[in-house]
């Protein structure tokens, strides 16, 4: 066959791989709705459409009600409200898929090379893998689209007459869609600054000439910048609205706001000293490496503007997880620009004997990419979970997730038409707003910049530590009359559960696997409490229909979740009933046995505790609590050799487990191995672990053994 045949086949397969990439992009961006903030956006879109204006003060929260609020995402909120109203939640998912697909289409136009189709597909696949972490229906998806459109226009069409008009229109839309709109003028500043350097500063190799603009293009770019800055002011609050996100950006970067970065996952760093060399955000790390190496290979023809953008957005992405995708898009552009300027001879150490061999190798590579994408998609199709409401499998594509939101608890509030100011956790605030406003006003939601770091720290004292004094202050100041503690996709801290249960003037009116609702004794709440109050002493689990379930193996997490809440509230017998139901559903469920072991251990029935912990550790070998409970049960049953083995296994998996250290020290002491016991105490102290009560107890055991030996 002729060389032309192989070349055409290679190009055809290249286009097929690009088509497969877009199929994968559309497919992977069609995941069910899981985003927390979407519900706030939907409710604000409803508010704006019904009232006819964008409020400049808070209307959603009881704790910051009336406080000035610059809502720079109002256009997105109106858009998602109208789409959801017309096409439902699947319409929102389709909107996301369309925006993501257009973003990738612009990226293809930005870096496509017919001779290097495979490289375009590979790098875009890496971008997709990074982007998957942000497939949430948020204004961020539009921000990324506008970001790549800016790069596309500035890189390829800055000499066109329509470019200025396109950038201004784009900037006006972006300024009302998301707070990262200042990236637009920032990209133009990068371009002007890099052009200034190329013209004024002597640079090595060919850096002064690569990507250099002519005088007309440079003048046009400088004239465009003030127009874009003015376009930022086309928003409901004009200059204040334009400056606000920039101020928030620098304010969040300040030391006072460290608390947000510690507790909010998307604000945490993607790479730390502990995660540099593991698979954590692997595709992001691969993009960093490849883009950095591309500069090395293209060191003689580096485009200063590309390098400057790469450095800035790399630093930006290293600050927070949510920023990685912007670097991924910038890295793609950098890699493709450097690849076009770099001869293959500088990259590949071997030479092809003929062009036909080169085309055949490219065909094999492209077919490999096609099969990889197909296999990846087939693997994702299997993603799903058992829906306890319908007894059917719920796909993780389309629809609204039933594992992320406390939807049953909120359904209860909506059904009973309960009103008031509610304490809630950070993650459920937006969902509560979306489902219950204006009947319920929340205590906190995802608008961190509005609440401030001091408020958030005090909230943590209640949510994490169960501090009754801080809550009493909030209760009085904001007239808190209800509380929803969300247990969906997270576990309620035991301290806050116990705190609310200890209040004599608060009653439980709802308890299920997704959370618990307390109402304060007020004249308004009294009828609800009288009718809905739950007596934990008469608690009865809701058994599953095993005939309907059949032989399917499902995770009985609803029973385990209810058992956790009940056990924390001191309703041990009710918790045991829930776990026995869990074992009817799944007889090999490790967490159920672990919880039962904990209850029996607290009752000092160490034999039953041992039996349950043993099964918990057998069925879930990675369960540290089951292993620790097993060790402690052995210790109380005086089977010290096995206790030592299990304590040691806990320390192997969890080197800073204080209970394992002191348990092992106690066991050594009980066995008469005082030297080893003291050695464990020293090791624990060096690790920074200390418990004066346990230390004294261990010394008493050692001294007691010595006295017995003397006698």
C-alpha cells in the first residue's frame, strides 16, 4: 500500500480519536447533580426573576440578613433558574455538557495540528481528567469557557477588527457571571507586558522575536485594555461590583482567612509535601511536568507571553484545588505552542526508516487512544448505587444525587411547612436555601467572603466542638429556633449531636440516615413538637423488604448511619436494633459489627464486644476502629499476646493512634514487661502524644507487678 494510503488512514483515525474525545467529554460531563452551591444559585435566580432586580444586600441568611452583598454571579443564577424551570434538572446537566464541549472545541482550534493529532488528543485527555474534578453546575464552567476564548482571540485573532468588540462583549457577560472575570483584563496585561519586554529587554536566543506583534497589533492591544476595564463596570453595582471580586481574592489570600483553606476542600492545596510523589491529582502533576519539559525542548524559541502565563497560573493553581483547571488549559496551550516550534529530531532520539513507518506508528497510537477512551467510558457506565427509595439501581448520570444531600430531612421540613431561623452545617446551607427559602433562613452557606473568617471560626466551635456557650450566643443574637444536622455524605460530629441533645428546651422531630432535626420549644414550634417529637426509648427500625431486595448485595449504610446517631445520643438499644437490621440486609457488613462491638464494650460485655469486633475486622480489614476495639477486648479478656498483636497492627496502619500506644503500653505492663511498657510511653511522648491519666495507670500497673513479685 502506498504512503498516501497510510497517511490518509492516520489522519482519518486522528479525526476519529478527536470525535471520540468529544464523545467522552459529553459523557463524563453528564454526571448527576451533586453540587452544593447550585441550590443557592437556583433560589437567587428565582428571587431576581420574581422581584425584578439584583439585591445589593443579603436576603437568604438569618445571621447576615441585610448585610451588603455584591452578587457578581447573578446572570448565572438567572440562567440556571430559567433552564431548570423550562427543562428540569437534566436540562441543567445538558447545559453543562454543552458549555464543556464548546470549551474543548475552542481548545482544539487553539492547538490543533494535523501532523500531531495524537498529541492534541493526549493533552486534551489530561485536561479532561483534571476538569472532571470541577464538573459541577457552577459559574466556574462559564469562567473557563471565557478564559479559553480570551486566549484564543488574543493568540490567533488580535489583528482582526472584530476582536476588540468580541472581547468587550465577552467581558461584560463574564463580569456578571463569575468573580474570576478579572482574568480577562489580566490576560491582556500579560500580553502587553510580555510585548514590552520583547521590545525593550535583550533576551536570550530568539525570545525577542517569537510571537512578537507588529506595531498596529500592539497599539490595538493597549487600546483594548481600558475598554475591558470599563466593561468590568457594566454590572448592577458598577465600580464597586468591578472591584469587589479582586478585593475578595486578595483578602482570602491573607493570613486571617487561613481557616477557610483548612476546612474547605476546594480551597486546599492540590500538592503538599506529603502528596508530591503519590497519585494524588496525578493528571495535574503530569501536565505540570510535560508543560515544563516542553519549555526545555523549545528553549531557543520560547514565547515570553506563554511562559509568563504558565508561571502565573501554575502558582495560582498550586494555591487551591479549584484553580487547577485554569492551569490545565494554560498548560495545553503552552505544550502545543512549544511542540509546533520544536523539531521532532530534538525530542525523539531515533529516526524513522520511512514516512510509511511513521504513519503506521501514529495509526497504532491513535487506535490505542480510541480504545483507551472507549474502555474508560465503559468503566464509567457501571457507576451507580442502590436507591433505597425505589429498590432499583440509580445511575450516576443525569438526575439529582441521592447520596449527597439531606433530601429526606428537607422533604420533611417542606412537607410540614416548618418556618424559622435554622442552625445548619456549612455543606447543607445552600441546599436548604434552594429547597426551603423563604420559610427557613439558614445560619451559614457557601458564601465565605460574606460571613468572614471570625464568624466561620465560631461556627466551627459549635459544629466541630459542640461548644454550648458559643451556640447560646448565636441562638440569642439570631433567634435560632431550629437545627438541621446533616449526616448525608458526611458524619455529624459527635460533640454537636450531644450538645443539642443535652438542651432541655430542644426536641428531636426528625431522625433518619441523612440527618437529624431539632426544634426549640417556642410558641410557634410547640404544635410541631407535640405532634412530631421522637421518643428514642420507643425507637423501632424500618425493616427492608427482603423479598423485594432479593439476592442483591447492597451497602446497608442507612441503618449504620441511624445507628451512629442513636448511639451518640445514648440510645444504645435503638442503635443495636438498627445494626441487627443492617445485618439482615448484608450479613457480612463490617461497620455494623464494629458499632455493635462498641456498644457491648461500653457495657463492659467484653466477650460479646470481642465477637463483634472480630467479625468487623474480618469483613473490613482496613477498619482501624474494629481492629482497635478487638485489641482492647483482648486486653480486658486478659488474652495479652493477641492484644499486643492487634495493637501493633493498628499502629502499623495509624502511627499516631494514641489509644493504640497506651493500649500496647498497658498490655505490656499487665504482662510484666515493664521495660517495653515504659519504652512505648517514651515513643508516644516523642510522637507528641500524651495522656496523663493513662501514663499514671500504666505506672501503677508496673509498680503493682513489682510489689507482687517481691511478696
